[in-house]
């Protein structure tokens, strides 16, 4: 269901508008008038606007080093909603003795004071570094004295020995842009593949060979004017996949000999298997054999053996949250410390599976937040994670031991990103990765209407499958924020919130609740929605313009809301709500609502079932209709009449 439009620039045919006359890499002087602007001309509600943005990448022919130069000038209209612009973070990579360096940093905040433009420079002592991983250090700085109306300006250069480290550039960002330019210059003995994704074409475009810096260069220059902020849609896994963006991938270098870097998946596989931090680790069969649990060989089927090995790795080793396809400390250190990155944990799993006599191979993937793999341009820079695959009876089964809740073919949500590259010893395969295992959500409230008109009871929120893993990740990221969401989402007084992983991997939060505002009294009547705080009070499919992108749900799912409501003695229900069931013709989407009374207890059940993990945009109308029915049903009220 992929709807991405990929263009290789060699075949592009843009309309050129005086491109040769347009001057690139020449930022205009600061204009005091920008400080007086009160709103964006492209989007009057935008909290910020890019006035000028220049992204310049140049390979120095004399040193062979990559220079990455950035220049930004940004207008702030609403400081509180423009947090992303108030701080600057610059990642610097290192590998062994090769290190990127930060150079020529200049950052200013401009403000209008008494009708005069005043600048405040970011001082050196305000910068600090943080070590993100073995390979990445981030230099951070905060802009001083930022107010509504400020203009932020910064420029810096990163000098890099890594020719492959040209970042993917989002031409379409959330912030509107008056002008953005992208420039890449490389000497002819260094070649890049330039990939262009999205629908916006540059106003100015130059792709040519010309004499620069004393030798012949290939240059790519694109200039864009008046780009509106990207409009997101609900139910999209990663909208970066749909934005206009440019990526440059190193294809080859020719320093006395030709070296190919992004020629084919097969060649990439060969290089990876020769790499000490990938293939070299898979060869550590002795280590894998030493820690293989006893009794594995006595199990009946390959699936049983694979599950047993997987459970051992999953329960014994802990992921340190570092992604990547290469090991950082190696499998031996992993076995000693019991903690490692994704490559270490899953490569050890593969090595152990092979020692158990199971056909197991690595699958390279790009996680959801990393964007889709560019299948048309093979390059390891597309990839940031490795998982394990076994083949049993010509069927592939997938494992990811970085999650304590995953199981065979039940992967964390981050892994399901359409495709994976299977690197078996004899060949490379592109595998379609679609999450077919359903997840379940059970929302259960057991409540009692008290004599004073208040309602109190217990509430349980339980997720299974991919949804359980997603909930656990959010809980781990910020426990306080996770628990706080219940009070914020429902405006109910929740207490004693307890969230935990159950023995079967499900994730459940239980709590007590009470409320004085769920019942309206009219004379001797009590008016109440029996769904309590679980009613669907709006239609999430509320987009008025035509749907543009695929509808993503992470997983097929069933959501069951069940309320057991005890009515007080001396009251009767005037009339029960109407039951309802609606199903699409292909049975992909189902919704039902039912109410039953047993003695003085009402049982209300709402069930939503979605049969697939994602849908073409043409399904949007069906979802909108069914969600509208659900909202109507779940907002029915009942009257309790005193006898």
C-alpha cells in the first residue's frame, strides 16, 4: 500500500525559471523590517516562519573531507508554540580516530527594542555537549532572550571525514518557509545518488558540471520559495515518508581505484558479512554454543527450538535502547554485561539459532521513525535496525529480542515499516513486512451510583500484542506523563494508578475513580450516559479535505469497552438505549453497541474491530461513517426514575 512517489534526479524534468540567473549561497543581509512582522504571509496561524534557509554540502577535492554548512534565519511569532526553534542541537559522529568537528558557529537573537534592532549573541559558555552513544556526541545551545517577534539567526559548519554522512533534508517542514535552498557540490571522482521524494518542485534548479574550487565539480542546486508548512493527517505512522525531501547517498569514489558503495543489495550483503562488527560477530559460533541452553536439541519442532532460544535471549539480555546494524561492544561483552545494542542482541540470537540447527538470518530494517527504505537506491544509510528471521517449511518467521514483550511474528510497533532486507548466506531478498497479528484493548469500568449522585468504582486499561509494547514504551519514556494522561483525557479523579506488564506480556493499568459530574438531576430523575467517561465524544475521522495518505493503525485490532454500572436501590431505568451493529461489506471494519440489564446492574459493551494494520486512503469515508455511528451510539443517555 505504499503511496510514496520517488524520483531519481537524473530523470527529472523540472520547469526552470531563470535558474542560471538565480544566486545561490548568498544570504541576504538582516532586514530590520522582519522584526516588525506580526504573522506569516503563508500561514497566519504559524508560530514561526523560516525567512531564509541554506543547506550547503561540499566535498573538498584536496582533502576528500565533507563540509556541511548551515544558515538559518527564523522569525518567531509565538514563542510558546515554537519550542523546536529555541534550541539548536548539532550531532557529531566519530568512528575510531575519525571524528567530525564543529566549526564557525555563530548564533544570534534579534529583538526590536524602542524601535531599534538589538542582537544578543549566544555565548560560548552556553554551549554544552552530551554523549548520546559510542558514535554520536551532540553539541547543544539555547538562544537567549527569545520573545514573540524575535528573529533567530544561526550558521555553522561541520567538517566530516565521512562522505556518506550527508543528512536527509526535509524541504517540507512543519514551519512555512519563504526561501529554502539545497546545494551539493562534489568533485567528479566522487559520485552521489540524489533521491527526491515528494510533490513540490523547486523554482530554481541547476544540475551541471562546472569549474569550482580549482577543479571540475558536479553541482546540484535547488531553490524553493513560499513553501507552506506540511499539514499532518491523523493515523499516519511517519509523515516524513510523504514530505518533500532530498537525500544524497554515496555511490562511488575513485581515488586511484574505483570503490562502489550503493551499487546493489548483494554487494552490501557481502561487505556486511566481511565487516567485523556484523559478519565477524555472526562467526562467533563457539560463544553461541557455550551459552545455548541445555535441552534445546531435545525439543520436537524447529518452532519450539526457536522459541526456546528466543526466550533465553529475551529474558537474559537487556537492550540499551541504542539502534544500529553494527555491534558497539561485541557479543563477548554482551554476554558478560547482559546489556547491549539492538545489533548485539539480535545477532547473538541469530548465531544461537544457527547453533541449534535452525536456518536463521538477519533482516535489516528501517524503523518507523527512520522512514521507509529506499529500495531503488541500495545503501546501508537507509537502515538502522537488525532483527532475526527463521525459515520453517518455506515460511519466514520474525523475532526481535530487544523487547521483553515480543514473540514470534509479534514485533514492536517500531519494526513494522513495510519492508526488510533479508541477508541469507546465499542471497538477498526484499521481504514485505505486514503486521497480521491483531492487538486487543480492553477498557473495563465497574462502577456504582452512590446515594448522593456521585459515581465511584474501578477502571482497567489492558493492551495486548503490539499495543501492549507501544504502551510499555510510552510508560518507560515518561512514567509520570503516562499516568497523568488518564486524568487529562477523561477529567476524572483517578487514584491508585498501577501500571505493569503481566506475565503473558500484556500491559495493564488499574485504578480507582470517582466523579460528581457524570449525572444530571431533573426532579426525581437522574440522567446519565451509561458509557460514563468512555463514550466516544468525537469522530477522530474528522478531516474535511480529501484524504491524501495511507491510513495506519500499527496493527489489526479489537477494542472492547465494557461498563458494569450498578444503579441505586429504589430506581428503575426508564428506557434502555438502542443496540446497534454495523459492518462493511468486506467485513474489514465492524462496530457494535449493546446494553443489557441484569437485576440492578447495567452491562454496556462497545466493540470496534479493524481487520488490517493499514488501509488505502479510499477507506477514509468508511471509517468516518462508522466512527460517526459509534459516536452517536455512545452518547445515548438513560433516565433513572425514583420509584
